[in-house]
C-alpha cells in the first residue's frame, strides 16, 4: 500500500506553452545620443536589451574587469576569513587600496577595496589567494564568463590592466552586471558610498570612498563599477532602481561617461512598464484523495518589468500535482507557473492550497486508493 501511494503521489501533469531557445536580439529601441563608442542598456532582472551601440564589438574594459573578480570572491570565499598578503600579491601598478606585504586583511576588505577604491592590489591578492597565481585565476574568470553566457569575452588579468588578449563587449558586461547584482554581498558592496575597514600590520581603521559618482548624483543609483586606462578610455557599468523597475547601463570608451549614464538610465526607466502577468487559472485542476473536503486553489500572479511589446511574447509552463493526498495544510505548495520570453525565464509563482484539507478516517483509505488507481490507469 505504501508503494502504491508513492507511485500515485509522484504522478504530475504538465500544462505548457512552447519554450523557445534564447538568443540575443537586435535592440528594440534607438540608442540616445551618448559619447560612448560602445554602449548597452538592459533591464536589470532579465537582462533584456533596451538599446545598444556597437554592443557586440570586442574592446578592452579596464577596471570594470573587477566585477568578475569580486563576484568570484563572493561566490568562493568566506568573507570573514583573514589572510596575510605576500610581496607577489601587492606588487602591481595602478590604483590601490593601500595593501603592503605582510598585511592582515579579510576577504570582505578585499571586496570593498576592489569595488570602491578599484584597488589593483586587492584584485591581485584575491586572485593569488584563491587560485595560487594570476594565470590560474584567469581560468576561473573565463569559466565563469562561459557559465554566464559571455561569449565574446576573454580575461587575462584580475584587475583590468591592459593586455591584447583581455577583452569583452558591452553586451557581455551587461550580462555580467545582471548576474553579479543578484549576489547580495556584491550588491551591498558596490552600492556603498564609503566603507570603514580595518587591515594592515597591525590592522588599523581606514575609510575608502567609492569612485562611482553616480551613487551621489543620480537618484536611485545602486552600483556598479568604474574603470579607466589610456587604451580603454573611461569605462562604467551602472545600475539604478526606481518605482520597482531596474536598469543596468554599460559604456566602454566614453569620454562623458557620467552624463552618458544619466541619459541612459533615464531613458531605460521611460521605456519600461510593469504589469501583472496573465495566467488562466481555470487550468489549475487537481484531485484530492483520502478526504471528503474540497480543496480551493490559491494563486497570485507575479509582475514583470518589460518593454510594452514584450508582454504579448510571454509563454508559460504550469507544473501541478494531478493527485494530492490529505491532509493538506493551508498555504502548502502544490504546483508552480514559470514564465518565459524567448525561452528565458522572467518570473515564477507558486500554486498553493487556499484552505486546509483534513484527512478522512483511516478505514476509508483503501477504498480511495482503489478508486484513484482505476481513474489514473483506466482499470475496470
């Protein structure tokens, strides 16, 4: 009898719309006038492109590279762990958080040192501490890039110092920004205007300021990272949220990057709309065995922020238990609806029990099993 119950309970029915394969599409909007040679604007949660300018052309990206280095740090390390720096870790040119050989520093300090002060020493220390060398860490960076879908990117350095084989595209950096902002530690750090840290030998308190001026001058800005080299020019990945909407902008080689991003972020918010996603709830049908009570199905459609014309392109897939067994608790999950655009998930909501359903007396169970076996398998 226990085996029969397991067999019945695991039977589910799928009610699904076709799922398409996701691929980058031609941007649906014209790009506002910006100084950047390369630029992309996307919706924050889905990564849907709003507009682009040379967004798929390969170029260098300076210290916006540190978005990937910081992300790997967040995903790999205990941020409260302390390490001691070596000469190899801190011997690097360019911007610095002030690390010296023999300093005691926590991984969390390195995270803030990269995202606020853009410390090349923080990036090198992270790379060597995690992977043993810059070269081995670059392999981790490229592996992660492939996982994210950055198909036109190759990392060589953890800091973004120029190398002919160190390159990306604005579209790839937007994908990285979307992914990184889903990490809470990363998002908290890159949104910080200042951070008071304690490191050194012996450690002492010091305050770092974020190079990202948008955090102070653009309402709703919450990140992400600046960058500059003579070869790359001024580079910036930014993120902002307003009225439940979020956008991420990327500019590479942009002489007027602050102005560019204010323009792009404003434009993004003007183009997006937030609506409740339509779901025909009459398809939510299930049966309940081992009870004389009725089950009411509960469902709250999710909302999504998209370009207006995209709402007509949404497909969905419903997964729901065909047969349930009492007792069932109020609020218990009994299924889900997943929503897609171009095969890419944009939202998910759960189908629940809106009321409690109590089990019938034990003597009725056997009769229920036989009835439902016949119903499910067509037995006479």
